[in-house]
C-alpha cells in the first residue's frame, strides 16, 4: 500500500499519539493516506478508535514488531 505521509511516533504515549496524528492529518488532503507507527500498546487501540470518532477511515492496524504497530488512516474529513 502506498502512503502519502508517515508519522513515526515511537516513544510517545497517549494522548500525545492521537494529538500528533490528528495534527498531521489536518495538513493532508481528503483521500490521502497516513501511516502512523507506535510502540505503545494502548495507542494501537486508542488512536484508531479516536480517528473513527473524528470521522476518519481506519484502513488497518497491524502489529509490525514485538511491540510496534502501524495504523493506516485515510483522511475523509
């Protein structure tokens, strides 16, 4: 899958992971795809949940390492 932007926020914890993801999405155009990389398990659950609540489309949440996840989001709004 091709991503328009990638945000590596390993080392950050909630709620900063969602806030930083949201700020990047606000700079993107509708339809563009953001890949967010986190290494904090609650973020792998909370960021997608919050993105959906904001009206964004979460395409995938994948574990990519022993303690790393990628969250793929398409900007809708």
